[in-house]
């Protein structure tokens, strides 16, 4: 199988880190949604990443769907997301908040680098959404006393939060102050210290307008 997308995308990165943590071999094709859209199109007509192409040729799109497939592959005992119940819903809520934050951080970056004249209303809305989600995630993480969100074992929520925090800090340094979000900063630091995070990383390369 091969994974399409560059590791400066928090969504591509979270999938690649999960693959590494699961010990699933994959080939990486660092295609850009801007410069390599024609290469991506045969596998994903949306021309979006991440896209995971399985050995039989089936292409999975969107990180949530890809990770659900990987969880099925490794089985319930190894899966980094509870397979049912209230803990699954709690974990999915954190994933949804972090993914939404990532979406807004990416949108705000595109607004800045691709538009000659930024739309002030859109910028303010994205900044407000980013700020509000960071506050919620900070409060949620501060209540957790275990190393990871649901205990001593890393899960998908931990990965996506760390990946999105890194992206936000690099893309919008004025929007993430470690002193203001100490629990999130400590969480990201703990995750980034893992070998898999150190292996799957790429400095942010903004698209050019």
C-alpha cells in the first residue's frame, strides 16, 4: 500500500504515524495537492490528501476513514480507538475537535498565502474558531491525569491533537502560546518525543499563490 501526501499536512502525518505505530509497512508518495494534483486525481477525484491506496488498488480517502480501516486490520486489542461505548464517543469527540481545528488552521493559511487581499470576516471567523477549540482542548487535557487521553497507551486523539498543535504553531505562531495552553503544549511535547513522530515529520512548506 502507499500513502499519498506530504507530512506537513497534519492529516497525512497522523495517518503515517498510526501506520508506524501499528507496524504496517507502506510506501510514501509525497505528492502535493497543488503541484501534483494530476497524479492524485486517478486515486482521489477530490485531489485531496491523505489518500491511502491499498494493495488491491482500492483508494481510501479522509483520515478518519483510513484510520478506521487500519483499526479493523489490527483488531480490537491493538486498535488506538475504543471499538464501542462511551469511551469511543469521548475519544471521537476529541478527534473531531482537533480535526476541525486543523481544517481551520489550513484554511487560514491558504487565505494568507493564496489571496492577495484577505477577507477580514473569514480571517476573524477562523481565528475565533481556532482560539475557542484550543481553549476547549486545553481544558479537556488539563483534566486528564494519565500520560495519554484515555490512559497509558497512545490513541488516535493523542496523535491528531499533537499533529494539529504542531501545524498551528508553525503556520500561525501568534495563535498558539505555550504559556496559555500548557496542558496542550506538554501533551504535544510528550508525543513529539516518540520515535514515530520524529521519523514522520516535515517542516511546513506553504503553497505559493
